């Protein structure tokens, strides 16, 4: 049977009922201020109205209470379900809440709810301070419409004022539990805003009363809410400023027909004891009816509660002017509902909340007719920071003006535990490549620039860049092409008897000057031509290089610590390895002995250690010896254990934030400090096991590697004067190298997906790099430029997520913690590392190689290129629902991926060849390859697979404008 009076079933259309429905619909439209063709249009009109202070939408917590009458006991309202975003039900046992799930509703219950709103009592902007006043005002309205007599009114009033029992309350509310779980205690201590949210509840407001029902007599209690009964733990999930929506449904044996009321309070009132959390109530929906329809009432109540969580109806409920607006909101909701056939779906199955909740913005926008409107797609790298000003240093001046207001906040915002975790992690990650690069440079330049110079240069450059750059999230480091350039330059100087350091200084000063010229002419605006195609090819290559070099360095440990591959366990007692004089000494060995007056026959070769034997140019003999000395299998295999354990443990701890163990704050801390905890654990394990694994070697004395050089280099020195002028030729190539490395990394860091709020400064970044490149050249230090993988890792370590999220709702990505302190502290501590060798010498190199592997793999996440690569091996039915697959044919997706893969392979080949110095030119060539792709793909296809080039954007917008003018 329907819940409304006979003859008013507005959702039925057959027979003579359609005439009555039309009259009722007309009555609703008469109440409204304006008539609209469709519910969607009316809803858009309602949402477009100006907001006043009392009708500003707030986040809503909805609670469903059902009246429960037990034999021999007074009845009470019992909480059965709640909604913050998704539905949670009290399980049948009554001891726990269900997991949040997507509410599945009966279509019939939605139509019944619509009828309830049309025929029931609707009181908008009611001014009341207690549940008593609310009940009286509702019953006055019911009595005025001849719904109740006096006796019936009192009985319904008593039912409405019965006490509310919530799921969190125990049978003995006056007794606090003696033992609280670790999780509960941690939750209370981990939320600094919890007290702020409950202050409202601690202070009784004028006119607010709490009610208790004892022996059928309603008693007033003006004392503040008993917080022991409030669900303070759940308050963490509720956003600050949220309001409550109470849905009260149930059956009463004395009612002959249903009583329905929808109430919106103005202002919202804290009704003590009404809601399980101490927040003010804004909406009440009441449905009381005759016995025998409890399930039907429950489903209507669920429908009402679910509507209140809908983003559109929620706003309509706040702004509605009359009953018709609410009905339009329900009709618009019904337009969006998806119906599942009863034989193909089990309604008892609970649908897991989605990882990403779809946006409802399109429901707020007017429909586009025939697709005639042309929406401009936002450019990936657009904005005032990339506009050409036409003035000398115009872009730089704008960068300074843009970043100056944020300078102080860049230090205040760093007061976070997450910044500490990022700093500790990246300090360890940056140290090893800097020292390794210095060691390789020392080998390539006969020690003229080595580890101590690399450490000093990285520290000085990094500190200055972190303090004054436009994008301090970028981490500076050494790059492979720079090392290749240094090797070629040193060989050239050696062949032509030139001073390497002096010529290098001249080239560095010319490079710095040319970079400043690029800054002066706003050349960084060319970054607009670097699209996702180029970014992903470059970033993928750098990530793959990180992974490859990490594994390669581990394998090379096998040369230093060889393994006997075909040993026999039964012959281990025969194994030995001794040092002996070489049977056929080389000329180099004889010269060494003569210079040091060593007589081979007088040396006790068998008593020498491994290092002494190598120093004396002895040779190892015995079945336990290899080419490089004694077999040491334990070191290599232990290094493999450290390497892979570091990689796996770092990834596992980083994902710990999404696990189900420990409170949220503990999980977040473990995730933030994942790599640091891993390094500490591996260092302790290595120390306790005692296997002599290779350790990090840090210079212990602050002085130049060679005594024949100082900290200031003369650009001319012993070289002819014309070398200063000739240095501009290699400086041009070096400028392209620096510009491309710096700006591509800056583009990746400044992507719109990172939601950066403080803006960027491409011109200011390049200026800082140019200045420090000149300083490092004069001081004979290595050159440093933006390091792609380190920068991506830095950004990922500073990602912010919403701390307050509804049950079942995934934390929302808010942006990046933009500040200067992490980069500053990384390089300050790096400079102090010379004085920390006593601690750093315990860090095993395989652990750092494992960190490199983790950084390379983690930086690959989110790169669309690798998602598209996986499609080659997937049947169409198993392919993920990527948005570009909906709009671009699969063969075109594969073609785009193949072109990108070919470019990546060519880049790798050039990078690994002796021609690696032209690597930046090849990266620049990717921009031209992307230009040519405009002839192979349509603009629409490229807009889904990549970013449109600036000219394409302009042409498209011009075409749209011209078409619009023609239509006018």
C-alpha cells in the first residue's frame, strides 16, 4: 500500500490518475517562483541563486534512527545507519558498524519519498532551539491540516521526544571502560583538532535543552552534553563546520496513516542527545506510520539519507525556497539514477566505495546542444611565467615579483614531520651519487677534480639554489652528459698540452654568460613546446638509467668480491689462497721494486695481507683464489640481500599508509619515513651480521685533492690568451646541455597534476644555475644542474593528502608541501659530511644502490608511456578503462607509443655511446619529432594522448571564434 492518502500516487500514470497528477504538479509549480522545462534546469537555477549567510551549504553528517519498542520497557530511538559520504549500517549483532559501502536504493522507495515530500509537511527555515519546539511546530502544522486530534498529538509528541540510543553507547553509560585499546588511545592523542570540534559541545547554548524520558514523563536537562556518550573518535572523520541531518522513521500502533515532515532549521541547532556526534542539526526528516511497514519506512529513510549525501540535492536542500524546489531536486536525482534488473543483481551485495569519486560538476552546468560549444582545453604549460614580455629581463622581474610574497611562508610551511622525513631520505639519496660522480671525475681528470670538490660544489650550489630559486623543489645533481663533456675536454687538453682547469674555467664562464643571455631574452618561454611526449621520453630514460646503474653497480661488486662458481663442498678442506712473488714480473713491477729498493727474495710473501700483496705487486696462488684475489662469496651474496631487501622494504613501508594496521597518524609517519627507517634497519643489520660489505667513502679532510691547485682558478693560466675566446664554441654546446637538463626537469616538477600554488620561476631557476655554474668554474668545482629522478622523488615525498576523509572515501590529493627548507638542509648537511665520516662510514653501498633502484621504479609510476606499453600484451576486454582509450582508436594509441619507444631507444643508444655529448641535442630533437606528429594524428587524438602545441591551440581557438562569428 502507498504511504500517501488515497488518490495521490503521483508516480502512477495509468487510468484517471494522470489528471490528478497534473493538478498536483501544477500546484507545485505555482508555489515556485519560476517555471522551468526540466528538473535539471530548475536545479541549475536554484544552485545559481545568490547565497546568504543562512543558506551556505555545509558538509553533512546524516543519521538514521528508528523507533524501537521493547516489551516491558519504554521505547527509544535506536541508531541503525549513518552517512558521511557512504552508508554504514549497524550489523545484525548490534555490536559493530559495517564497512562503508555505496548505497543501493529501491526505485519504488525513491518514488514513495517523492510522494512524501509532495504530500507531507515541509517547514523551511524553522526557528527553534530544542526538539520540543521542533515537535510542537510540526504538530501544529499537522493539526492545522486536520491530521491529528488532541489525544493523537500528545502521543506522537511523546514518541518524538523519546531518548536516542546510539551505537557507541554501552549498556552502562556511567562507567568508563577500564582498558582501552592502543588504537583508541592513539587516535585521541593523534588529532589536535578534536578539541576544537568539541568545544561547541562543551558549552551549553541558550535555549538548548537535552531531554530524557522517565516513566513517560519528559524531563528537561540544561546541562552540557555528556561527552562520554558522544562518538569523539568518529569526530576525526567529520570536516570542521559540518552539520547534521537526522532521519527519524518508525511504526506506531496508534497511527492510522503516515505522518511525514521535512524540516530545515535556521540557524542550525545543537540538539543534545539527538546525534551521535556533537554537531548542530540543520535538517530533520520524520516518517511515522502504522504498523506492518517497518521495512518500507526503513527504505524510504535510507533514500532520504542517501539523497542528503548527493552533492547536488545537498545544495538544493540548503537553497530551496519551497516544496517544489525539493521535488525538482529529487526528480533531477532520479534522472541520474541507474536501474539494475532484479534478476541480474543481488541487492544484498555491498558495493565497495570507488577509489576516485566522479565529479558532479557537469550536473550543475547547462547541457550543450548538438555539441556546438567549443571548450578551450587548458594548456599544460601555460600562464604568465612563460609569456614573452618583450623587455630585457622582463620574465625574470615577473618571477621575482611572483615568488617574493611566498618567501617567508617557504620557511614557515616547512614546520612539518613530513619535511623531516623527506630531508633524511633525500640526504642519503643525494650523497652517494655526488661522491660517486666525484670519484669518476677524479679518475677521468687525474684527480684535478675529485670527491671533495664534488661534495663542496654540490653543497654550495644546492644551498644558494634552495634559497633563491623560483622552484626550490628541484634538486640539483650531477648528470651523465656533463661527465662525458669533462672527459672529452680533459683528453683534448692533454693532447694539446693545455691547462685543463683554466680552459674549463673559460668555458664555464662563457656558458654562464650565455645562460644569462637566455634569461634576459625570456628564452625559457620555449618550454611551452615541451609537451608530455618529450617529458615522458626524457623522464623514462633517466628512470631507466637509475635502475640500470643500480643493478650494474651491484653486479660489478662481483669483480671486487669474486665467487667460485663450481666449487666442491667435499674439497673445502683443500682450499687455500696465498700471496707469492710473481713468476714473470712485468716491467712496471720491476720498476716499482727498483724505486723502493725491494728485494723479492727478502719479502715474506706468505705473511702479507691481501692489500699488502696487491701493493707489492704479488700474485695469489691456490684453489681459493680468483683473478682479483681470494674468493669472497659471502660479501657479494650479502650485498644482494641488502640491495633487494632495501628495495622491497622501502616500497612496502611507503605503501603502509593504505594498510589496516595501527592508527592513521602512525601509518602516515611510517610511510613518510619509509626510506629512512629502511636505511637505519639495514645499517644495523649489516653491523650486527658483520660481513665486510663495501661502505660509503667520504673525504675526511677539507682541502683540494691535489696540492698543485687551489680554490681559485685563473681562466687563462698557462694557456694562450686566444683560448679564452675560443672557449665560446664548446660553451654553446654546454649551454644547450644545461638549458635542456634544467628546463625539462623544471617542467616535470611544475606539472599541473602536482597542484602547485606558489607558482614557478623558470627564468629565476636558470639564472641561479648560471651564476653558480660561473662560481664553480672559477673555483674548479663540478657543474650541477637539475637532477630529474631526485627532483621527482623530492616532489613525491612532499605530497599532501586530506587528513579528514569520510569512511570509505580515499584520502584526497591536496598538492605538494612547497617550501625551501628540505633542499636547504639536504645540501647544508652534505657540506658538513666531511666532519661526519665516523657515522657515514657504516652505510653499506648496496643499501644505497637499493635506494637508487627504489627511486627509479617509484618515479616510473604515473608515467602514461608505461601504461600504454602494457596495452600491447593485453586483449581488448582486459584493458584498463583509460580515458584516452574511449576517444582514440587502439591502433593510433599503439602508433603513438611505438614512436615514443623508438625515440627512447635512440636516446639510450646515444647516451651509452661515445657520442653522448650530443645527448641534449637529441632531446631537443624530440620537440621537432612531436611537431611532425601533427601530420599523423588529429588534434583531437593528440589532445587525449599528449598536450597540444601552442600553435595548434591558437589555430583551434581561432577556428572556433571564426565559426561563432559566421553563425551570428
